[in-house]
C-alpha cells in the first residue's frame, strides 16, 4: 500500500511554522468553550491537536484533555508548550502521536464530554470521515458535544490546494488532496447520529464553526 503522504507533509509544515503561530488560543476554541461548559464532566479529546495552543487553553479552563496528532513534530512542539504551564494544569493534559480515528477506537464508549477538531477534516476521505464521526459518537457521553471547524467550499484557495497547509511550502508534486465543505456536507456528517446545535459561517476566514451534540437518550416512558 502507498505510504500516507499526510504525516510527513504536516511534519514539514510544523517544522516550518514553529514559533510563528504563537501560543494564544484560536477564535474557534474560544467560540467552543461555552458549548463544552454546557456538558457535565471535564474529559475532552482534541484530535489533530497540532502545536497545542488550544489544548493548553482548554487545560487552563479546567478541563482534562488528551490530544492526538499524527505529526510527531506537532507533538514535540505541543509537549514543550505543556511544560510551560503550571504543574497542576499540565498534569491534566496528555499528548500523543497517532491517527485520530485509531486513537478514538482505543477509548471506551460514552464517557467523553467533548471532542474538538479544528481544521483537520479537509484531508480525510469520505470513508475516513464516516468512520471518524461514528467513533466520536460512540465515545461521547449522551449530551456530549463535538466541536469542529472546517474550510467552506467558497474558500478562495480551493482551486490552489498547493497553497493550503500542509501543502504550503511543501515539495512540488506531492500535494495532499483537500476537501472544502459545503453546508450540506456538514449536515450529512451531523446526520450520522448527532443533533445540530450551531453552524456558524465565518465569512472573513471562510470557516464553518460547528457544534453538534450526541442526543440524550429519551427517558423511559411513564407507566
Ligand atoms: C490545521 S492543523 C490544526 C492544529 C491545531 N488544532 C491548531 O489549531 O493549532 C491540523 C492538525 O491535524 C493533524 N492531523 C490531520 N489529520 C490527522 C489524523 N488523521 N490523525 C491525527 N492528526 C491529524 C495534523 O498533523 C495537524 O497538526
């Protein structure tokens, strides 16, 4: 089977941008925080945790967060960031190298309060997205939330994927395929078993911010 070009492309990306992104939280995770706080419990997973800026923010807001990223370079940088936090804060965080779907497959059912995924679904195939979303649904507790952010399908760079990370600055001819998301594609993924809480288009950045909830099982019918 051909080698997956995505992890080395992301390694190159993180090796190039280290120090340029800053450690401040993304606008997305600040938007996501009230949804995460609406769920009982504090156990979260961030898939594609990158250099750890949002993972650190969630830890500082009282959550316990496991991050997973298939770029070992990203994980190296995020561990450096964790080491700068107060010991009682960083103790609630853990980051490891791995594939998001495989990582979720190793977790028990119905226990997470939230799963966060910021701008990584673009390089998943439809089959991979289906498997990932089903894994998120299985691991969330009833009422748990999936907060996700994807590039929209009128993004100005959709015709120039060689300029979109992780391709930006990468070797020519090795571009990683990208998907840009329509509303209906977002709705189809939510329809795998979630309830839509919010979908917010961000016109200036061409992102969709999405909040989905695992349905709370209906109470037993009254006798
Ligand atoms: C655009 S970056 C976002 C990183 C981080 N959320 C942030 O905003 O700083 C996407 C990250 O997802 C990771 N990634 C992409 N596909 C993945 C997969 N299947 N499993 C694990 N990590 C993945 C990449 O290595 C990359 O670090």
